[in-house]
C-alpha cells in the first residue's frame, strides 16, 4: 500500500516525514508532493490524483485554512477529488488555521525541539488551551520562541517531539492523525 501526500507547502512535508512513520506500519510506502501554495495545489490536484497508477494508493490532501471558512475549503477540495473517481481513497484535512497551530497545541514539543526552557508551562494558559482558535499562529510562535522558530527548520526540529496520542491541544492535528490511521486501515 502507498500513501500519497499532497501538501500545500514544504513545511507540512517536513512534519509528515517525521510523524507518519510513527503512525503507519512499515509496509506502507509514503510519497510526498509539496506544492507552491494553495492555488498551485488546487490547480494540480486532480491531475496528480488521476495520474496515479494502481489501486494500492490512498491520498492525503493537507492544506491550511488561513482566513477562509474551512468547511468551504474542504468542500471545494472534495469536489475536485470526487471528479477523479478516487474520493473513497482520499482524506482531506484542513489545518486550522495553519500548521503552526499544531505546534502551539504541544508546547512541550516546541520546548524540546527548539531547546527552550519553561515554554511547556504556558500550555495551560487560556491562549494555548485551544490553539486552533489563534489566527496568527506563525507570529505567535515566533514571539513565544523569541524568533527561534522558522517555518522549515522549525518544523523539522519540533516534529520529532509532537505527541500523536491525542493529547495535542490542537483538535485539527488530532483529527489529522486519526484520519490518517483510519484511511490506511480502511
């Protein structure tokens, strides 16, 4: 079996390269395709899925919500996928609001990954209890880490420590992990 990951940007690829081997059995091969933003992903999505040969592949599409209504964004992507005939083998997940919200949901991982002190103590602050509500997660993460965080290298450094057991405070991260498990099991 193959899991084909179609991602809005490279930082998502960096995170998934680290967490997917922890989630999936070793007999599942993984391919990553990072696009140059939302528009590039939407433009090339159908062709990439339709062009995939064989029936042993399932697909993960991951995109940031940013300022849009996540239900509308997800519906648009699902419609594009439905036209490929492979909707039953495809999982669409929208990161609320951005990938950095996943990190704000696990400040212990940020602390360990960026080698900071006492950051995890802030997890119970009202602001970080529901990180998916924060619309400015990249700015918040840079502020919290005193500019230690950067998109690609920060993703690589934090991802090894992200908890995939459902304890991350980001609901969208936990939904992503559960969805991936269900997709490959089904």
